[in-house]
């Protein structure tokens, strides 16, 4: 199931096992299989420019020729599920095979190093039932995708059989008759009993009463399943095709039937035809439909559904290199300021669908997300689970894999080779380039940790979702040998220099303003950073201290804008007038859950590096949450067996040049890419002590220290 600490407070709660850790959790050194004290994030030194100050000793990478994909743990999670005769629920050859296979939802790490399979919620010993269930449609669908891809990639017959059995299990959960036909029951008990209404309550309740994420993921698995079995087993493929059409009929009655209409969310028009209101859900369905349409290009119903879903997903693209959220595809049409990494397969879906549909015009949104937003995400500390709107969440395999898939698919569809360098840095999270500093995936066992907190602590469990998405990344690396070599050559994050946050309440208030701490930081659409904000009235001012820097910075005041107009706040530093932000004017509330919006607003001018305070003067009622500060050049420095490299990320409007130190015995090689991931310059030269790195406006440059 999806980790969702933020949106679980929204009206779309899902039963989730949080990645949050207790302080006593120990660090599992996966490669050695031993426990040690929890490690703090790496603190490798960097020069004042953010460039590497020297070469860090590295650990040897795994042999690039050995397969990274190990299905052992995922297969351990599988169990045999009895399929009872229930009205509206049946599956392929149920009379001949009254059982199927499904993965347990969670796997908790035991003291002896083994894992115990766990269901969702609490266990009733008298019935053997979990308050939610043992198995869920989300994980069954994605497990089927893993086995399908492994079988297609390797020819492994065991994976083929597991794919068949998990697809049979998934289609059993699909309701086949009545008004809810095509929808899907989310939970199932160990004895095969369906749990349409879980405790705590899932929305929709009952779970097959409306479209949902589990319907979207069912479409994903059915589409890839049909494409895989079309020639290998036409009879089974025909069954999967029928069930896919059943799902599409359901979606057409619900979201897809609204195609071409828009809802209003805080004054902005948003697509009304996204599955469950989500670009994230819609993207996962689109992945399956893209596979299906590629196999059956003349199926007009499926092609139309794919076109409409992809257009809706692309319509959620927002921002630019200098405007929050920096080109990201926003996942939820009810919030303009809640982005999350889990379910973040939108760029992958758009890129894949653009090829299947011959719609290169759709690629722009995927390219912006991959080439502009993702580098900013990495420089801010890595693939955080959410920005809401400030960075700072835990990191999980689902979010990491989603970034990898988006980068690889977009690189192929847009012929943007620079995105593969970003994909290598992102995938290296699994090999140690993460806030913990130790591998998050063990190719010897196929296990993957359930998450890493911001302070580096890990959740040592290895549930289905983390295992599935780690394996999806490993399958991608195994299928792309050059990318695999690059990723395995990185096992440590030396430093990141990127977005930072300064709380408004750390500032000095002049006038009648005050610090306000509401009962909850959740506004209904986003989270107040630090749980508080500063309320200003007309004539009040707020001076917020900021650290000095070696370069200019873009500053985004995060303002909880009221729905109605309420004047403006003018922002300045000691040497510069930076611009102004509207205190209100968020626009009509529409479908959102609260009036107004909490949003990082763009100022006209950058803050000079030497200035150490930003002052806001309000001429009306204003609610200021924090300042989001973006260096004009951000950096991600990584190292490993391949040596040390730094990615320089531009938020500037013109080409930038950085001076970096070059250790004795090394030369500086660099490739510069523009804002679309296209190569614009390649330089490999010797420099005795210093070198220069050139970064295209809004683009990124990969600079490597290479032994002479």
C-alpha cells in the first residue's frame, strides 16, 4: 500500500503503514547482513561553490555483469489464496484452479534477521482476519507487473507462472456484475474472504463502490499482461482483454465520461476527468494502456482512453525552472501545493504514451518534470516523499523508482541523453547514495528497506510496495547496461546544495503582527512549514534572517493567500528591492477542501549573496509561512567506484560559470545539458588546480573528476 502521511488527512484516506521510525531503530547494513548503530547523513566536504573539495574514498561497486534483479523476497511474500464462490467475483479457470497467488502487504524485520509476513491493521486471533486484510489489489497488480517484466526480459518460466497467478488473483477482486462492475475490492483475507469495507475506513467505502487507485493499478497490470500473453497464451490474453474492457467501461461511467470538462481549484482550471482526481492514479493506468495500445493499435476505445488520460496528466504540469514547483506534474487536482514522490509515474506515463500514440506534443510536460524539476528535487536532498510545499519528508523506494522510470522513459522518448545521468544518480539511492549512507536494496536477497527518515534512520522492514518498486528499478537497470554501470559506480552522496527553508516565525515583527500556531499544520491542501505562520496587518513588517551565500538566490515567500484580495507585501533586502507578493486573490475555492492556498510565490529579482535578511512590508492582512530559498546554481555531489562527480543545476536566466578545485592527478570532464536534457557542450580538459564549469540557463551540467 502507498505511504501517505500527508494526504491521509485529505478526503481520500488510504490505510497505510507509515515509514516513520522510532528512535531505537538500528541501521541494517544490507550488504553484510549485520546490524549497527543508526548512521547520520553523510557530511562530505564541499568547496564554497558547492564543487567537490577532493576525492572521497569509495567502496567497491557490485559487479555490473551480475543481474541486480532478485525475486526471492517478493516470492517469499506470495501466498496461496483460496478463491471462494462469491456473487460478482470470479477469475480465469476458477473451477479448475480454485486458488491463486497474492503478496502479503508487509514484511517486518525480525530480531534474527528473518522477515515475518504481516497484513494491514490489527489481527483478530479468533478469525485469522486482519482489520484491513492480508493482501491488497494495489500490491497484487504491481507484483504482477514485476513478474511480467521479468519473464519478458529473461524468459524465466517461474516468473511467467507467478504472473498468471497474481493476475488471476487480481481479476478475482474485480467486481464483474451490478452497478459497480469494473471497480475493484481493495482488501482480501488469508482465507480468501473479501473485505469491501476495511477498518479504518477506506474511501471509497465499500472499496468497489467507485473508481480508485486500485482500479487504476488493475488497468496497469491488465494492459501489460495482455501485451505479454497476446502471442504466448492467446486464450488467457483474451480473458485479460475482456477484464480490461470491463475496467474501461467503469472509468467511462465515472471520470473519463467527464473528458473535456474542468473543475476550479483555487481559481485555476484543472482536468475533471482524472481517475480519483489524481494524475498519479491516471498515470499508472496509462502505463498499462500504453502497453495494450502498442499491442492492439486499432482498439479505438483503449486508444481514446489512453489519449484522454495522458492529456489530463499533462494538464497538471506546473511551474518552471524559476517558479514553484519547477516544472513538476502535480499529482492531485484538489491541491496546487501538494506534490508527492510516491505514485510519481506521471512523466514515465506521458513519455511512454507519447510513443504509443505518436503524440510528441505531449512530451513537453514529461521533459519539464524530468529535466527541470527532478534535478531540483535531487539537489534539495534527494527524492523526498513529498513537498507540501516545502521539502523535508522521508524517502521511500516507491518515490525513487518513480523518478528513475520517468527519467529513463523520457530520455528515450525525447532523445534526451542527459536524463540518464540523472537517472544514475537517482537509482544510486538503492546502493548507498541516500541520507543513511548504506545500501537500501540487497541484490543477494531481493529485500529493500521500507524508508529513510530525514535524519538518516531507516525502517528495516521490507514490505511489498518497497520490494516491488526496488525490483522495478533493478529490472530497468538490468535492461540498460550502460545506465547500470553508471548507477553502480555511485554509492555515496557527498553533499547537496539546493532548496532550503527559513521559517517566518524566526524573524522580527514590527507593528501588531504575531506568530500563529494553529491546532494542525494541515490546511486541507498543504502543510504549514514548522506548524506556524506570521500574521501581519497593514503597516506591519517582518524581517527574516537568512544565511549569506557565495551566489545570488531566488526567494519564494510562502504565503497562505486568502480567497479575496487583501493587498500585497513588498519584499526587500539591504541592497535590493526584490518584488511583491499578493496577500490574497487565491481565487474561487472550487473543489478544494479549504478556501485560499498556501503557495511559494515568485519575486522579480534574486537576493544578493551577501545580504542576510529579507524584509516584508504588508499593506493588508497577510499570512506568511516561510521563505523558500533557491540557489541560482544548486549541486549534487556523489562518489563511488566510478569516482566523484557533481551535477550543477541552473535556476538562472542566463548561462553561468563556476570555478571548481581540481585535485592533483585529476582532470575535469563535463557535459552540459539544456532545460530539455539535450547536450549543448562537452568538455574534457586538464587543469592544474582550478577548472570552470559552464551551466546552461535552466539546464544542468554533469562534471566528473577523472584520473589522468
